[in-house]
């Protein structure tokens, strides 16, 4: 009879859930009290029978037999490969840590940005963990709409971690969000309490942000750009966990975040990108959303060809209609050096389809179309207190939008914002959005 070692004990309302490691991983509920590292067998009635007491070391070896870690595979694109090469030690160590925690039954909280990039990364990690062991009662998935990892989220994670006693330490995994000063309080608590966090992101890093976080991985710290995308990074990470292939999701994440490395001709990946973006961004199309925003549901949809095509067609119809309306109603201004500036009030295009597409994503889609007509274009979308700006890559040398935003921030109290040289955003908290917009346009050389 096969023997197993108890590697985790989760307290539940009326019983305990034991994780057993041996020739495979088992999750067995029982009302009886066993201890960590007890050596046990399973009866035909799925009951745990005590054999003796094993050791922490033997348990660690059993975990290691299932949580084998795979070497990173080389990437064809040289620029991506160069950055990935520099991160690979860290990625492989983090993958090993997560695989071991997962196999042991330790609590794992995985938080990912609720968009196509974040969702494709989370989905890759989901597939990787499933390949190690199908059922995952110790993993909690949370789609995040905010840009920050908040104190509230932190305390919720601590609570989730606290009702389980496990051979490996609990893990917090953050994908594609949270790198921002708004996360500082929670990050300080992570450092203070010594929480194990694996953080895969590609957003601009505030000074000192990653200090003391062993598995904070961001291509920007390795000579890379945001175009690497967090989803792509999470796919590499996932491949190291269990050797799965994630080519489709890699490509989808690059397309979804409009990366310069995106292969726009990859129609299958474009479909996945659009659909993941749709189901994570939509709010009111309950007819299309029949499940929670977790990877098992994403997997169900993208593996159902009919459903995938149906949502893809609908999402594209909405995008096309909104983009065409935007082009029709855009106010056009001539800026400096022959630049064309297109300004759209999102209220005008969005009222028909509340929820999808969100304004930031919409400005990227609208800009794609405008740019195809004029490669020296700027697209500005305003919505309530926010202004979203997209700038064609060919003119970012002439138009330093981040400098413009900084000077407006310096002049106005209650204005925040930033971003990249080709995609930036401004938030106006003092009610003067019209004035801020006028100053932004004047900075670009428009006569307003
Ligand atoms: Mn992203």
C-alpha cells in the first residue's frame, strides 16, 4: 500500500483538509486529528490511516519529486531573449518556490490585473499548476481592477494564510499590477511580516519599491521595456513550473498590451486577447459572463471554440462601432511639427455600451485606427476626471508627453499622472479637467 506524508493541514468549519504527498498529491478531508509529517495510508473508503511519524526532511524530498523545475527555454526574438536571460535565475527560483508551495498544499493567493495581459499570465500559471496536480483547493485567485496592492488585500491574504499549517510557506503572487506608490503601505507590511511574494510586473518602478522583495521580477530592472509585458513574463514563469507550452498565451498577452513585439498576424492569439480582455473588462453584459473572473473560467471559454468565436465577434463589433464613432466625432487640431491631435469625449462614444471597452483600452484601439490613417498622430480621450493619451511611436522624440504632464502637475494641485512615452494618462481631482486638457493641447502645439 502506498504511504504518504501529511504536508498541510487546513482548518475548516466542520473538518480538516489534509494534503498528502507521496507518489502524487492528494487532498483528503477528515474529522480526525493528524499532525504535520505524519506518515499515512489511504483506505478504500478514502479514510486516512496512521502508519507512523515521518520527518520534515522526508516530506521535503517527497515534495521535490513532484515539484521538479524546468529550465527556461530560449526565445527567438533577440531583444526579449537578452532581457529574459538576465532574469532567468530569479524566475526559476521563484517557479521552484511556487511549485513546492503548491504541491505541499500551502495557501497561495494569486492576484492578477483584470485585463487581457494579466488574465493571460494568470491562465498560464493556472495551466502550469494544474499540470503538477489537478485539484487546487489551496489556491485563491483574485482579478484586480485597481492599480494598487492595498492594505485591505494584504490583510485578506494574511487571514487566508492563517488557517493552514503547511510544510512550505504560503505564497502571495502578484501579476501585472501593484507597482505604484499606492501599494507602499501594504509592501511595507509584506517586508515587516516576511511574507513570501512573487511579483511579476512591467510597470514603471518608483524608487526603492522592490527593495527587500526577493522575487520581485520586472523587465524594467533588467534593461527591458514595458513591451515585454507581465503576461509574457508570467508565461515564462509558468513554463519553468511544469514544462508546459504557453505560446498562444504569450502571443495573446503581447497583442493585448499593444506591445511592439506583438505579432498582429497571429489570428488565434488575437482572438484570445480580445476575449480575455472582454470578459475581464465588461461589467454589464451578464449574458456573456456566466462565471467568476478566475482562470478555470477563462480556460473553459477559450477552449470552447464556439463560445470563443461568439464573444470575439461581439467584442469586435462593439470596438469597431465605438472606434468609428470616435473618428466621426473627434475634434482635430494641428499641433507642432505636422502632428495631428484627435480629441474624443468618451462620454459620447461609451454611452451605448457601458462597461466595455474601458476608456484607457478604448484610446489604444482608437489610436490604432487613427494612426493607420496618419502615422504622426496623437489620440486624446477624456472621460469624467481622466485623460488618456496615445502617441505614435514615430513622433515621441518630438513630443515628450511625460515632460508636459510633469509641468502641468507642477502648476496644478490635485493633478496626478504619468505612464510611458507613447501611452500616458492624467487624473484631475480638482474639477478643472477642461483647463488641464486645454493646457495639455497647448503643450502639444494646438491653438486652443
Ligand atoms: Mn500589462
